[in-house]
C-alpha cells in the first residue's frame, strides 16, 4: 500500500499522544478518520489532522475506506470493537489490556484468523529500555549466572476517580499494570508460566476493583517471578534479579550489577565465610523510554502492515498473558494455586 489509511477509535489522553504522535510523524500513515463520543476530542483531531470525525464507529467502518484502526477505548469495549473492525476487513491495533479476560482474547484471535487481517496487541513495555538492557546482561552475558527469582514492582500513593476504578468497565490495576509488570519478567526469562498464586486488594481508591495486586509465578524452567503493584509513599526497586552468581537491582533508570561467585567454606561451621566479596560491580543509568519508544514501535507496525516484517508481539503471546492475568485473579478469588 502507498499509504496506510488509518483511524483512531478513542481520541483521549493515550489516543491523542501515544498513538497520534507517531502517526503524525510517520509518512507511512495517513490519519483518515477519528471516532470519539467526545465532540471536543474530535474537533481537536480535525484541527490537527484534517481528518473526518465520527461519534459512531459502525458508521465510520461503513463510510471510510480504511486499512488500519487503532483502538484506544475503555477496556470493556476492546473485544467487540476489535472483532467488528476485523470482520469489516480492517487491520487492528488494540491498546493494553487488549481484552478483559482470556475468553475475549480468544474470540479476537479467532476473528483475526477468519478475517485474514492482522491483529496487533499493544504491549509497549516489551520495547522498554530496562528490559532491553536486562536481556543483554541476563541472556547474552549471563552476568549473574542462572536467574532463579525476578521481582518486578511498581507503586504509587495516588488515587483515581475514573472508569479504571469500576469492574463493569474492565477497570482495576491488574489489567492496567499487569501488561507492564507481569509480562516483562516472563519475556526476560523466556519460559512459559506453569502455576500462579495471586492476591488482589482494594485499599485507597474508590470503586469496586483492586488497586494493589501481587502475583507469584512459577515458570516451567523452575524460575520464580514476583510481580506487584503496590500503594506506598516509599518505593521499592522496580527490578530485583537474583542469580546463582550475583544480583541485579534496578531503581527506575538506575541499574546496578553485583556479580560474584561464593566460595564453599572448607569448614562447614564457618557460615560467615559463605558471604562472598563482589567480583564485579557495574552501575549505570538507563537511557531511552522504560515503556517503549512509540515512534520505533510504529515503524515496526508500518513494516508489518506493508508485509515487510512480522510484528514482534503475536496474538498468541498476548493470549498467554491474558491467561496468566486471569489466573492471578482466580487465585486471589479462590485462595489457591492455579495451574496455567
């Protein structure tokens, strides 16, 4: 295709920035239409792009010759909108969480397969500068030996008062933050999830869904992942990786590697001798976006839509993430370990 005729469905905070920004800068795309129930949002898009405004996406699909729709609406709307666009013969990118649960995700995958169109899940943290650097250290260099435990934490001490606090809209921090902090340790270690133990709790937010969660995942290779979103005025390390030959700690953009090989004491009673001095300490500041460079991602999206390359995030891998997030919720609801 000479130009990718594109529409943004949901021109709010994310739609008008994370998605409209790279569309505006990339000549492969032409923003043909925008759809939003907010008339002011549509007016802003028209002034910026000269596109056609709609308040009904069904009418947009009938009237506009589109190649690509970007869905950036409430979580509970993603599945139906995605299936409608795919069934209309249009490629779709759907923001995170791409589905409220695995059943919805499976429906979207089946619709994409039957339509023959591309279904592109938006998981930008897979392009994150922290994950990229950790892959170099852990996978390529094996800087701390075999990693047996990864802790991934994000937190805040602020409240929300929007649809993200309501279950009926697909709200809650598990769906909002899980695609960032549950998915990335799994991608780093490159092993499927075997079992899950989870806890969800509502603390300071209004509404009826969780604002903190914790998932303890056992991977098929035996490694453990602890992923947590928490409410606190003080912050924990965002990454804490434990390996057989050292530890890696990440605090935002600050990364530290403490690599060592502990010697076995000749006298088994000398327990203190088991503490080894570091062989290598590396400290550095990460550069780049921790949640992915949207401009780079859209270059790869354009290549996929033009048939020049495969999009790195497959629907199958996003479906597996949905199953893991479902398992965390089920484990918390039923107070048991859930096999995935």
